[in-house]
């Protein structure tokens, strides 16, 4: 076992990916060291820090100790003295590599109006970076007093000759008519497992807005997905996470050469690792013939996770094809069974295990309120496969197992019936989805686009 010990201190640390990331970085450059998590309660920090400083080669610091740790250190890097937040310790000296990680993301804030959510350690980094070039900075935080101290520090340390302005806004005061060019989220809102949450500022995001979310789990948060849906350019926090980790390694091992490709190498491995550690349910919705079953199976295979098809589950429970369930119990009877099996798939009760999965749904499942409520809960992502009616008709016109299309009648009548149903359901698909992906393309292309949109590859 390696004598060189590294680690991360914080609380809580249950879902941290830092050991995996640092292990991958060190393996790539031939460093032999261990990286452990030190989940320390606030009241125990004074007791443990002296041992960590003595026994560890170096360590990272995360919430809630990025500011608290400073009083235990003998010295701080110049940038730390200004932003008053440490995320890396080496030789009793504090550093902040979040600066490097954030800059690598490449958010253009020059002469732009910036809204910053949060006032903690990583928020301080982004606040000072934004204040160096932006037109205005508004800080919105639950702890208004902390936000005001941050604003005062920026006024004290950032020298600007132009008309730069900085303001503080209450956490629940985000007028919908306010306009910001850049929105930066430095809060944990939306982090797994509470993935359905979004900051209150979502109403101010629209076309032309740039959104950056420091959260990396899930890779594309609800904030990122909603922002993209609103026409904004939105980025998740994975790249910042990996780059700040590489920068920390460079501090701990200054004699080692770290090739540029390491970021790409780690970023390629991380999303699937995240999905295995923090399970998400990816629900495919859309009209009949949009390719949900084909795409769903391929998507689950690419991600290495379980796959369920609600029509197949209905047939398993009822012991007969969906068309016979319709004939015997009517659409209302079918919907009851469909909703029950969907709830089982989402909640993964009974014989199913609590793991990530892909669920392909029937075209009408989303019309039921109970199913929409399930889809809107934590750890569920709704991907709408958006196929044109012309493409759909090419796929289903010769099929005979679709109970809502009257076979045996003229094709023009069947097309009209399908088109009318499509028009009724389309607004529901669009309003409830997290991601809309064109499904007119070949299934492999659709799968790649879903993976890219959700941050799990591409």
C-alpha cells in the first residue's frame, strides 16, 4: 500500500467522486498514492485537522470548510488571501484551484450582467472572477449577510475604473422581468439525489443567456436542462471539477508532467461512474412510432444499465398482448395497469433493484397525471423523442398492433385519426420533458444525441 496519503475533507461526502477522479489522474501519470474521504462533523474539525496536516501529503477541502480551514493553516497562496476560500492544502499552505477549474470552462463575462447564486467558497471564486470584467454582478444567496460580506470584499479588492456595479438580492426575490446575460449557480440546489430541484432564478433565463452550474452530479442538472430548453447556452460542472483536481495534483507533485489529454481521459470515464453511483431513471416519452423501444434498448446497452418497456410490462402482468387488453378492458383499463407497472419501474420495487435504468413508455402514458407526477420526481429524466408525423406514419402505417388506430378502414382515415391524436398529445410531450431530441434520425444517432444532452457521453 502506498505511503503517500491524500484526501478530501468535508461534510457530507457520501457521493463524492473525488477518489475516482484523483485515482484516474494519478494512474495516468504514474503516481502511486492513496486518496481517501474524511467526512468530518463540524464539531470534530479542530480535533482532526492537526492530524491531517501531519499525516497527509496534501488534501482537498469542500463544503462546509473552505473558509473555516484557513485558521488552521500557516500560510496561504496570494489568491486565497483575497477570496478567503481554500480547496487545496499542501505543506500547511492553502491554495484555491477552483479558480483554475472555473477559468477552464471559458465563460465569457466581459461587459455582461451576471447573476451569481450562492455566497460560499466556490461562489467567492466565481464572484471575484466575474467582477474582474463583468458589467454588473448581482449576488443572490440564502445567507444575505454572507452575500453582503462577499460584495464588500469585492468592492475592497477589485479595482475598476469603469461603471461596474454590485448588488445583493434576497434568495426569494428574483423578479421575472430582471435580465441577466450570465447565471452562475454555486449552490447545491439540484444535486443528486434531490435532482428535481431548481433555483428560483429559472424565470430569468432565456435565449442568449449563458448558464453555468457547478453541480456535476447529475452531469446535466434540471437547471442546465431547463435553461437549454429555454434557448440558453448551459454547461454543467464536470469540466470544472476535473480541472481543479488536476491543478491540485500539480501542487502536490510539482515534479510530475501532466499531459493535456488527462482531462479528456477522465471526462470520458466519469459519467458512467456517476450513473452507477447515483442512479437516474431515464424515461423516454413520445408518440407511437417515435422509436422509444428501439432507442431505449440501445441507450440502456450503451450505458450498461437495466431496461424496461411499459408495454412489455403490461403484457407480462396481464398475460396477453396490449391490443387484447384494450379489447377486453378498454383504454381506461389499460391505463390503470400501465400506470401501475410504470410506478413499479420508476420506484423499482418488488424484485427490481434500486439502480439506474431506461424506461420506454407507451405514447399515451404521459397523458395521465399520476404518471406525470412520477416523472417529475427526483432522479428521473424525461426525454421526449420528437418524430415528425410524416416519419411516424412511414413507420406505423402498415402495422396492425396499434389499438388506437382503426385498422381495416381507409388509410386516409387512419392517418387522420393518428394525426389528430398526435396534435393533442404534442403539447403535453413538449411541456413535460427535460430534453427534446429529434427522432427522425437513425436510432444510433438519436442515442448519441440523448447521451450528449444528458452529459453521459455522445
